[in-house]
C-alpha cells in the first residue's frame, strides 16, 4: 500500500465550479500535512498547510481528519489559472512523502 | 537569496557514464531531499538528509549515492547511469513546515 494515495484524475471542471480532492495516508505517526501545486514541468510549490482545525486561504480550504487519516482540498469558484497538478504531502515524520498528484483542468 | 539551486538544468548521459547532480540552499534548512519524478508520476524520494553529516535511503535509492558535506550542499551521484534513470530530479530543502524546491534537473540516459 502506498504511504500517500491520491486519485490521479484528471478532474475536468468548468470555470466557476467547486472541486474537491482527497488524499489518504498510512502512517498514523505523521505530523505535518500540506498541499503543493505543480505546474507542468515546474518544481512543486507550497499551496497551503493543513491543520486539524481546518484552514482557509481565499478560495482554497484544507481539512485534516486524523482519525480517518485523510486530507482534503476544496477549491471554490475555479479559475483557468487553477489548472495544475495538486500534490498531497505528508511529513511521516522521517521525511516528506508525496502523493502521485491529482490533475485539475479548468475549462472555459 | 537564491533559495535552492540545482545544477545542471539539463543533462544527457550515455549508459554507464557517471555524473553528480549538485544542490545548494541558502535558507539554513537542516533537512534536504532528492526526489525523482517520472513522466505523469508523483515525486519519489531517493535519499534524504535530516542534518549535516547524515543521510538515509528513501523509496528508490538503488543506483544512487549522496553526500551531505555541509549544511548548504547535498549532492546526488549516479555511478553508472542506466536508461531507467531518465527522469526529472528535484532537490529540496525543508523545515518542519515547508519544503522549497530547486528548479529540477532533466536527465536523459541513452
């Protein structure tokens, strides 16, 4: 079983739609959780950290459920510029472990 | 403040050749990582270094060696390159709360 699992997608959504991604992790000792964004052929960049209390940054909301060991990302009012691959990242705590990513394509 | 710098950005090797990928960070991070990303795939951890002088294997260490001689630099060496090592290689420096990546090295082994 992979340590961090994500639905690879692609998720094809129209502009303005709301889309949600989930991610599950296997190591219950994991301490920190993140969502990264990766544009084609570029390096990953931090989108947001994920806390048990949930956190929101503009149109983006991240949630952590430690009991069920999953992390979610909600994007509201999708923009064309949101098209990218979204990577779930877990600090397990030895090292940062990445999911394979979920590809989002926002269409006009 | 350059962040994390990787060299080279592109490289073509012949099977059996050796090379070292360089990574340097000026962000004073204790932890540094090397990942590879194959087309359409996520990042897989090759090696990591939790602090200066220590290194540990990740998910896919075979065929690679690393060196963390000081806090700033973490190099990745391919002793005898194979076509299966064709990939994009990313170096990262990290605190507990965030990882910063270099721009990647696109390596092709023919």
